């Protein structure tokens, strides 16, 4: 019993001192970012879309735009190319837009 | 639709956690999606938060945190624009470079910022312009945030004005550009650069090196970020590394195309008739959020229920917060805190209820600022294409058990 208590006290002291050093240590080491999986809906064009979008950002950034129209997704894809230099060739735009609309669409063309 | 029916429907939607699962019939504003679950994974220096993306990290603070007027650093929301964020910065080598229309370009280290300038402390709300975007229908583009893309912290730093004075502004100086260390994947791409008109510079704008008495967490902009009290967070540049003074308005994607609302009285438009002119979102409108209780919990009939939450605006100050338990027909004044944190901080409120009847109980909160501006009902909030500046009256629904 007594031994257990002593151990607990030592552990508590260790934890406290770790806490005080924590901020400094973290700044010295920097941080490690976790990876989070945002599963994509299975469908035609999934792998092609994944490769193109995930070059720069997570799939979460896409699916958390909410369900959108075909025109919206087309505009977004073109913005990614024009503003953010996404490596999507002109001939591949339709495939990406179709995949997005089919799987993350709101049923409206416009 | 009758108001009562509307709220029933809104409550149903609020209860569903799936992103974008809005089945509202008409294009009416609702309450934002509520009670989304926090992720299983915690980000560095953070507790698990509602996670929309890991790259760039987009993390939302759960509602219950807003039962208190200061948001702890490890629960503070996170929003980055670019996927490449430094995960290691040595604060001893880091510096802010100031150039452009200045007498003498300078580099200011974090130590210099702390030692050579008068330290200023300010408690201020930091809120994303798209906070609660999920309330708007049709769904505007952008992350479908619930109401937790905000927080309030005590910031400590040096006045931007003093730092600029070190370099000395040239006569033609008119705009200040801010750039942090976040980077796009392709070097050709425009970075996340923001600009402030020199006319809008004031003493409360600081470059902060402390947040709630600690170094800023990496994800909130370690080692320094810009603090613009009263303004939405789009210009609160994180990991601030470059300040460039210009003589003319710079052309910037994130100024010219993002974070803008219609330039008209109601700041509104319709999808079929978009406003031709837009303006930056800038000053925050009056808003409030109930932190406790959260929707879906059970409370005991006849037992004290202390409603708690926060209210804020763009710096004019909160005059009153009112609570309604009858869908907005009658209102009772809540008790406000002493306001000593200043008019840019959360003003916390509390109000004691004694639920008399078993069944569903709706609790609404409405803030009014010192200018007399008050929050509209959720369905009265007008649409804009960016889904910005939502400030509908908040509502939670609890179950009273006998």
C-alpha cells in the first residue's frame, strides 16, 4: 500500500514536470500532423478525381462543401486549375465534374 | 410555413449530424448544422475537434465550449487556406520582414517584438466569416461550418502601428499586405495574402505572440499572428512572416474574390440575381450562441436549468441578451458578465430556467448591441453566395423529463 502511494507520488511529480517542459519541447521538435481518411464514394472517375484533387488537399475539403449543382462543381474545378494551378488537363475536366456531380451533387444542373 | 412548424423542422435538421444532409423544401435559411461529433483523432496541441479536413486542417469547436467566455487554446477552432504549413519553426530564427513603401526595410524577430515594443493585451473574438455557413440554402460553396468556427482569447503582442513605425512609412503608403508561412503546393500559385487599407489601421491591431498566456499553438499561427479585433478572421494572418507596404491597392485573389458580400444595404442577393458589386466582409455583426444546454440532452422537470452562452459584435459592445422559451414570442433578459474583458471579447450570459412541463423545450438567445442592432430569426437571415455573416437567433432544444 505504502509502496503504491510512493509510486503514485513519483508518477505525479514526473507528469507535472513533463507538463512544464511540454511547451518548450514541442516548439523545439515541432509538430506531427495526423492523417485522416475521408472515404470517397465509389464510382466512375473516382481514382482519377482522387489523384487530381488530393495533390493539394484532403477529400474532406471537397465533400464538406455540401451537395452542389453540376455548374458549381464545374466552376470549382476550373477555379482550381486557373487560380491554384491544379494539374487537370482540359480533356479530363468532364470526368472529374461528372464524378463530383454524380456522387456529391444536389440533382440540379445549375 | 408557420413559425412553430418551421422550428420543428429546423430542430429535426439540427439533430442530424451528416454533412450537407439538408432536406429543407424551400430555399430558406435554417439554423446551422449542430452537434456534429468530434473526430477520433486529436491534432497537435489540440483536443479532438469537429474535423472537416486534415490538409489543410479545418477544425471546429464544439458548442459546449461556448458556455465560457474564454476559449481554451486546445479547443480553439482552426482554419488554414494552404496545404503546406510549417510543422517546425525555431522562434529564435523566425522574423517578420517589413518592406515596400518604407524608409528602411527591417526584420523583426519574436524576441524583438517582445522586448522592443510596448506589450498590449486584448481579449478578442476570432470568428470565421463563414461561421454557421450550413444555415444557408441553397448551399453556398465553402466548408459547411456549424456555429463553432469561432473563439475568444486573450492576445498579447505589439501594436502593428509601432512595428510599422520601426520601418517608417513613406509618404505614398496606402495599403499593408500580410503574408504568412503557409504555402500552396505549386509555387506559381498565389499564396494566402491579405491586405489592409492604411486608413483602417488603429491602436488595437496587434501582432500577437501570446494566446491566453501561452505561446500560440502551431495550428493557430505560432509564433506570431495578426489580431484585428472586431473584424472577421480572414485577415488575421497566421505565422505572419511578411508585411509589405504598397502605394496602391494590391490585386489579390483572396481579397478580390473571397470573403466578400453584396455591396448593398441588406448585404444580400439571390442565386438568380447576384449582386454586381461586392465589398469585404470586415466588421462582425451582432451574434450569440448558447453553450449550455446543448440540443438533445435531458433535464429534470422543476429543476433549475442554467442557460449559459456568449454574445459579441464588431466592438460596439453588447447591450443585452434575451432568452425565449416560446419560440420567440416573449423574451426575458439574461444576466451579463461585468464586461471587464472589453467590447471585442465574448460577453458571457446566464439565465436560470425552471422547466414546468415535461416534453420538448426550445431555448432561444438573442443579442442586441449598443447600437441597437439585434439578431434576426434564423429564417430571416438573407442569403449571399459566399454564405458569410450568418447571425440568426440561436436555438437549442432539450427534453424535459418528469
